[in-house]
C-alpha cells in the first residue's frame, strides 16, 4: 500500500487566500485524523472522522477552518481566509476502527505570508 | 483532560549506549499507548503499540513497557546507533471520549553521535 498520501507537500500563500489540503487514507481504513504541528503547541488534533462522519471537531480552531470527507478515500481541510498564524505542518493520519496502529502522511508544510 | 509528558526533552549520547525514554500520562483509562518516531521534515512512523492489557512490546532493539496504574511507559533502545537519531513521541488513546482520542506528548529529541 502507498500509505497515507497528502498534497500539496509544501505551500506558500498570501494572507487572505484560501488553502485546501488533501488527503487519501490507506485503503480499508475507516478512521481519519487531521493534526497540526507547531513548535509552540506540538501536535494538535483538529478533527477526527469515522466512517466518513466527523466525530470530534473540537480541535478546529475557528470558523475559518473546515474539513470534509465525501467518501472513504478522500478528505480535505480548508482554511479560508488564511492567516500567518496558520503556518504549520498539517498531518493527515488513518487507522482501522480508531484505536489501532495509526499511520501518518508526510505532512503538508503551510506558510502564510 | 489527558496530559502526556515526556522526559527528557532532549538527549545526546554516544553510539552503543542503551537508552531509556520516559512517558507519563495523567489518566489511566486508556485503550492503548503508541510510540512514534519522527525524522526532520517527515511524518510520524509508528514503532510500537501496547494495548492497555499488555505490559510490554518488543521490536528488534526496541522494547516498550506500560504500567497503566502508575501512568507510565518507557521506551528502551538497546545498542543505540546514529540512525536512531530522531524525535520520539508517545501517544495514548483515551477512553474518556467517543471512539477514543489520541493525546501526544511533546517528544524526546534524540541524537546519537558516532
């Protein structure tokens, strides 16, 4: 299996622009996580889907952030409008049934200037 | 709320040493605990998963133990090598929320020099 696939790997954008991050989980996994990693705060869970349904979105920082999972093989995390403080590495991860070994993608490195 | 702490934050050792990395968590009601490795500019790679009913797991030179009652886990690395240099994170799946929620420590940054 190719693992969890994220795109883009790197993005530099101007403040106010819309950013869309994409994730393809491992085939057969039914739980998907979006995390954000910064030096200041470490790894933070943004949202957690199970069977394509958002279960826990308490980590989504504000209304500028939204996430969707239209089917079992694709998820997006959107930031609109983006701000410099959103600069971070955004990781997507997947597992089966939420509590087994979790597999991470390589991350999307976002810089908002 | 579950809190996960890792000590030390950084560790620098010569090649060949045996190492112990520590992880503690505040709520013992967990499903499992996982140890991850993160290389610079990369994602996290799962090393070991210990279920709440287990005491330890081993993979090659790595051995992880779990003492759920005291809220502690250790990752033992035998005969360390420069290729082991990375950040090691522990994470617990908490029973307190629906379907579980993974809480991460801040990691231990390990440098093994030749």
